[in-house]
C-alpha cells in the first residue's frame, strides 16, 4: 500500500514548509512539482481524466447527456464497467480484500455478523460497533472543527451553502449519487463555492450488508458522477452511511478505489429532526453543541451533521457563534491536517493531474505542525 506512505515521507520537506515558514496552517504555498506524485494505484486507470486533446469533454452538469450513462436501477450490476470488476478481482486474488462475511440487518438492530465473527475483533473491526480501523479517520486535528455534511445535495442545501459562503467557510459534502442526479443545481452551488465533494454511496445502504461487487458499484458510480461533474477530479474520501463499515468494505474502498474512510467523533442525530418521531430535538442538539464546542480541543471535532432537512441545517447555523467564540479553527474534513481534497487535485480550483496528488501531512497532523499553529 505504497500510497499510504507518501504522506509520511513528504513530511520532511513540504510539511515543514507548509506549517513552519508562514507560522500558520497554510498548505497552499507549494509549487505543483513538489506535490504531484506518480502513483500506481489502480484508481487512476479507472477514472482517467477526459482530455480535450482526445476530443472528449464532460457533459455539463444537469444536462441529459450528463445523467444518461448512470444506472437508474441502483442495485444493477449490469452495466458496471468491466475494468472496475477486473480491479476488484485482482485485489481479491492478491489477498487485499479480507474475507469477512456480509451482515444481515434484523429490524431495529445493528448489522449482525454470522456466529463466530466478533465485530470488535481485528479481523472484522466494524465501525458500527465503534471499532476503529487503523487509517480510518474519526478525529480532527487538535484545535480544529472539521466541517462536513451528509446526504445532500437536497432542497435544504442552498440555505446551508449561502451561510457557509457568507462566513467564508468550506465544508466537505458527503454526497449521495442519486441525489446529485436529482438536484444538479444544488450540486453546482456547492461546487461554485469551491467546497469539497466526497462520496456517501449511490443509494445509502448499510454497506456491510453488501457483497464485494455491490460495495464496488455503490462507491464506483458515485465516484464516476463526481468525477464527471468536477472536471475529472477523483474523490478521495467517503463516509459510510450509518457509519457502517468493516475491514472488507474499507479494503474495497481503499485498495480498488483509493478512498479513505471518514467516520466522526460526535453525533447530533440531526437526521431524525424531520422524522415523525425524532430521536432528538433542536434544544437537545443545542445543548450537545454547547458541550462539545466549549469542551476540550484534543482531539479536534468531527461532528456528524446532515443537509437533510431545514432543521438539521438550522441546527448547524445556530451553533456557529459558539464555534467562533470558542476559538475553533475550521477546515473542511477533506482538507484537514493538510490533505488534498481529491486524489488527483488539491481542491476545486487547483489543476487536475493524471496521477496522485500527495498529502502534505497525515491525520492527525504531526506535533510540529500543531505546535506551529498555536
Ligand atoms: C463520464 O464522462 C466521460 C467523458 O465525457 C464519458 O465518456 C462517460 O460516458 C461519462 N460517464 C457516464 C456514466 O456518463
Ligand atoms: C425549507 O426552507 C425553505 C427556504 O426557507 C422553504 O422554502 C421550504 O418550504 C422549507 N421546507 C420545509 C419542508 O419546511
Ligand atoms: C485551492 O487551492 C489553491 C492553491 O492551489 C488556493 O489558492 C485556494 O485558496 C484553494 N481554495 C480553497 C477553496 O481552499
Ligand atoms: Zn447518510
């Protein structure tokens, strides 16, 4: 897994420069040659940037040509590109995808493994059961609130986007593929704001209930749609719906598609606010936010929030003054700790390459980087 080594190796050079010279967290002062790295990860062959030189262009977001190649039947394997399947089979044959059985979801309970498989064991390590898998991201860098929102783009999203823009903030949006197809204007608004777009699967299932091939298409189609809608960027992060991932699902995301899994360390349950019987309330979230935002800054916060309803958006907006008054530094989840937002581009405006863009840091950032920011 050479791709994981790049961040560490680069610390000696660019990270010192990025964090040291200016005396603040500012990863952008580097010339392209310092942070483009060749990479042999299969993902770069699967999502090649269309080039005007080849006479290929991306259809404009929202047009019929843009949406027509994507599956109407979400679970359909029929038109999965053969190259995706080949890459999966190759990873399986190389022993890179742990043979963890799929779960079942008895009504009202967490995904359940067959007898003999402990969700907390290192071989299974289910995030649903709070088992933290090495290299997955649960915590933010010390002192940072890392912004992210799940389940969009949806009609409540523009209110959030206007607010973020007004406050000069950028967030990571873990988007559902089918929602992008249905709300292209909301998508464009986030993209125009130069926010970071990441993957929240095509249809929002419990991913551990899915076969290897199903996991692949849930992630692959969402990546393809984001790729085709962002000038050829390859998403770098995904968040499993319900936080449901394990060693097998994570390995497919990482080994075949180059995706890093992001969970969270605080949960508002704001997804339920618009339900007939919510399991939380605006008051309750305000109390939680107060506790978290006036609390310790080590580790930094990654709060699970949704752009799912007007209420869930409002719950974030209501908490914003506390973010500012308590001195939290803010960044998108994708760019926290000095990371690029995409596998082949730094962010929404920087150049797109045919290969990997190296991180400037690791998650969480090294002590020297934190020290120079405080
Ligand atoms: C993505 O964009 C490329 C380049 O325009 C195009 O060839 C491909 O068909 C698009 N994919 C889908 C699923 O529409
Ligand atoms: C959400 O807010 C928007 C903008 O204020 C409003 O147009 C819409 O009706 C609201 N939706 C619901 C379900 O309350
Ligand atoms: C994107 O990166 C460029 C440098 O590559 C920087 O100038 C710009 O501010 C960044 N944009 C955002 C939204 O972070
Ligand atoms: Zn979700």
